[in-house]
C-alpha cells in the first residue's frame, strides 16, 4: 500500500513540476502583453508557479519517505 501511495505522490509531483513550468511560460506571455491588466495576470500566474513548486517539493518529500517503507 505504501508503494502505491509513493508512486502516486511521485506522479503528482511530476505533474506539479510540469504545471509550474507551463505557468512560467503563460505568465511571461501574459505579462508581455503590457498594460496593468497584463502585468496583473502575469503576476497571478507567477504566484501559481510558486504554489505548484511548493506542492511538488512536498510531494517529492512524501515520495522519498514512503519509498523505503
């Protein structure tokens, strides 16, 4: 059971990393449109990047601790 949860955490961590990478590109594109609205949307996407990175690190830690169980 722990192995299944470990694998699931690893898959979710990888998806979060891909989501963080995608949000970087989307945030740069949105910020590049200029204006206050574009900058606001770009900043919002960068906050999503931070959240996804924190989640990915947490899931990677869960995977690391469960892989030996």
